[in-house]
C-alpha cells in the first residue's frame, strides 16, 4: 500500500497550518569571521559603520528599503535589526531566507 500525505501531515511537513515565511525577514549568513556591519550609507567605509549594531550569523533582520547598488559596486539593502533596534544599510550578499 502506498503512503500518501493527508492535509494534516502536509501541514506538519510545511511547518504548521498557515505557516508562511515573512517575505521581509532574512537571516545573516555566510560570515566566515567577524560580523556584518550596519552602515549609514550604501558603501564600505570605516567611517559609516554604526557602532554597537554588529550582526552575526543567524541574526534576524527585516528588509526596509530597496536593494541598491553601492558606491563600491556591492549590493546593499536597508534593514531593521530587532536585536539592537537599529536601521541601516548592510551588504545584501550576507542575507538569506
């Protein structure tokens, strides 16, 4: 006899009834060392780093602005980090679902 997934089993596999990932939520990932800096402008510059707003692998952020080509050629996006209550630019290549 063939096993089939009924609606209840399907919901369990999918993460529960009504579970949908928040489309604005991302996690910091891919950092080999150190932290992901939140910045006041969309470019890599020591002077635009927001002190005390460091993000680490696994930290949750919420997208708050469009993806932008930075002055340095990297892609940045404005995010809000609930862990520190700060909004700033981050390098988008370190964000995942």
